[in-house]
C-alpha cells in the first residue's frame, strides 16, 4: 500500500476567483501558480508553503448551510479545513490588519496546540492551527 505524504490539495468552488485569490494571498501568503478558464469560469491553483487550493469561480452557486445545520439535518459535511501556521505574532497581526472575525471568542487552547476559527470570503470555515513546538504531538 502506498504511503500518503500529506494532503495534496482541496478543490473549492468560490463566489469570486479574484477576490478569493487576493484574500488567501493577504491572509496566508498563497500565490496563484496556475490559472485558466474552464467552461467559461476562471479557476486557479493557489499555493502557500506545501498547501494548495484549487479554486473554481461559480458566482451562481449558494454556499452550503452552516456545517452544524447540515449535521443536525442528517447530512455528512466537512466542518472546516485546517491550515498550520508557525508564527503567532504574525498571525495575530494579520487578524487585526484584515479585521478577521475569530469565532468561539478568540484563540482556542487545545492540549497541544492553539487554534483560531475564521471564514473565507465564500464562507468556508478554516481552522488556523499553531502547534506547541511546531510539531503535531498527541502524547
């Protein structure tokens, strides 16, 4: 069986490609590394560190209801995706500069990490994770 090195990318439909690409650049340092038009809609691959997002513009689509509402209605859902950071001060400066809304009252302290939960311009929920000693550790 082949070993998985890491999650390669997430594929997301977004309301506005340019707005989303700019937001991910300003907030997380993602850069557009590939782009084009598919079936009349802009798309692109955004890369930040080893993380990649493939985003397709579909302004006509509605964003899914709140993930908890889907679960309460009996549907599986992705509650959020996580992006790992390494610099708390830089992240907190970005939160302030961009005026980001951090859910659950701010930083959430887990046993081995700190997380902030925010939404992107389309409404996707993102967990921003800072691990103690920059290493995922569950012991």
